C-alpha cells in the first residue's frame, strides 16, 4: 500500500481541507484494482506503414516511453511514500503547473494553480508530477497517452467516480 502526503503551503484553511481530500483520493485510487487494470490494459492509436499502406492501429502501451504496461505499473508502485508539496513562491514559468527536481523526492505544484484547483484537480496534478519524478515524460501538453497525463486524468476520473461526482468522459 502506497501512502502519500500532500502539503499545500499557505495559511488558508481551505488549503488544509483540500490537501486532506486530495491525499485521501490519490491514495485510494493509486492502490485500487481499477487503477491497476486501466494501466495494464492501456492502449493508444499508432499510425503504421506509409502512403496508401498507412493505417491506424490500436496498440498496447503508452506514448513517450518504451516501457510495457507491466513495467509502468511496477514503476508506479515501486515507491512507498511520496511527499507532494506546493511551492511557496511563484513558479519559474507562469504556464508551469508543477515541476520536480532530479534526486528530490518532493514534487512541487505552483501556488497560483492550487488556489484555483479543487481537490480532484490537485489529485490529478499530484499524480502527473509524481509520474515525472518516477522518470516518465510527455512530448507536449496534448500528449494524453503519455504516463503523466494518462495517470493524472485517470486518478481524477476514478476519484470522481468513487465520490459519485459526474464527469465528462475525457480519458
Ligand atoms: Zn508534465
């Protein structure tokens, strides 16, 4: 069982509530069978061949990594405690939601965003940054089949599902 600690720095009482909720949601989803199955069964559309032989094929795996689904899942479960902390100051780049540093177990989520985010968004972003700190990347901000984007959105969707909050099917 993997446990997480999310800390949103700031004095605002609503932050306390949000961090506790996000932490509970993330932990519940990350350790669930639904999360495991979604990772193990992940497919994405790949274009194969060229010219008139070109076709789109649904293949197993994620984009932006050569790891198999089994290897991805093993990696996601390879750590038993993670601290996700909001940075106190502003982020270096205003469009950055979060970032992590090599060799630092803490993932940073920028303050400007956490103020606007609800607990599901915080859990989504925490999962996304967590994937980065485990070595997974994405080619762009629309690389939704990459490990960070898929896991983040999956956490949000499963958390809302568990809470009975309706959500558009966006993953
Ligand atoms: Zn990212």
